[in-house]
């Protein structure tokens, strides 16, 4: 269980830095109309986006380890703290003072995480039916279909809508990770390749990841970091937590249900309150990292 908590916190650190780098790259890349996959090709020309996605990929691998050890509501609450990590990094390295509300948000996040961590129990895995695995894959495809009309909404409303789609898609990848069959320990992984390639959860991971990255990148172009990221955090935490409890056997420690609920709500609410901190961090970090690099693509 300790390994799962460490991996979840490490994943949050990767997501915290990676999200700022991706925000910079998205803002410095020519905007697109609608759900245009060519945006990802343009973004891949930016080293900041590649580094940000690489950190996200590392974070995803770490979270994969975490969700195999802990209930989804624990892992997703910890991962949501990446916004608190972004705020702290901005204050330390970018000389960005935290406001009173930022400090309150950090205290709320830490308090929530402490309660969630205290209530955590080892993953109580249940058998997943084929229908449930296919259900996650269908859900990720439907999110991609829904993103097409939503991508035509301009401004803040479009940013919020696509941010929510991105969050739900990231949440779907977390659920799919829990549903992956077989033993995924490094010394057994090679023997599980065939099983993984026939599992709908594996394809849900791929589809969900692409939908999430594309919709979040467009959301960052439509509106502010806050408008895109706040609904993302809600989508990627609440939905998979509910699925974990209703379908995957996730439970807190005996008698700690209320503590788990309060901790989860505090962690997510505090993280959402810190989303606006990214507004200032992106330009500041860009000045330090880019030093004259022009607009790409």
C-alpha cells in the first residue's frame, strides 16, 4: 500500500510540471478549428510539449502501478494534487508569491490527502466481466465522438467543455488500467502481452489517452488554464472514483467511510481552487525556459 501512495504522489509531480509545459506549447502553437488531430502533429514539433507529454507518460506509468495497489478514489485524489504541486513549484522556482486563498487551497489539499491516505485500504480487486471491459472502451469512443461538436464551441465555454471531456477520458484510462488482465509485474509482463492485446481495456487506454491529450490541448487554446483544468480535475477524479466503488470493489478501511468521503471532497475542491495559479505560471516559466523561441507550427 505504501508503494501505491508513493507512486501516486510521484505521478502527481510529473503531471504538475508536464501540464505547465503543455500549456506553454499549446498557447504558442497556431490555433485550430474544431477537433483537428493535426494540432498534435504541430505540438510534437515543440520540445516543451514533448517533454510535458513525456512527463505525463511517466506519470501515467507510475499511476498504473498505484491503481494496481490502491482503490481508484485514493489514487485519483492524490493525482489531483498536481495543481498544488504546480503552485508550490511556481512559488519556489519562479518567485510567484502565493495569495492567501492559494495558501488556504494548499492546506485544504494537504488535509484532504491526509484523510484519504489514512482511510486507504489495500486494493480489494474483483473480477471484471467482459461486458465491463467493453463498456469502458465504448465510453472512451463516445467521449471522442462527443468532443467533435464541443470542439466548435469558442471561448471559455469551449475550454470548459473540452476540459471536462479530457478529464473524463483521463479518468477512463485510470479505470481501464485497473481492468487490465494478468500480472503486470516487470518479470511477468512479457508473458502477458498476448492477453493484453486481446483485452478491450488495453484499447480503451489508447483511445482514452489520445482523446484526452487532443481535447486538453485544444481546451488550452480556447480559454485560460483555469477554464480548461478545473473541469479536467473534476472529471478525472469523481467519475473513476464512482466506477471504482460501484463496479471494482473499492472500499476504504473498515469504519473510515466518512473520513474517506470528506478527504476526497477536500482534496478535489482544494485542487480546483488552485487551478488559476497556472495562469501566471505559464508565462513566467516560458520566459525562463524558452529565451526567444518563436511560435511553432
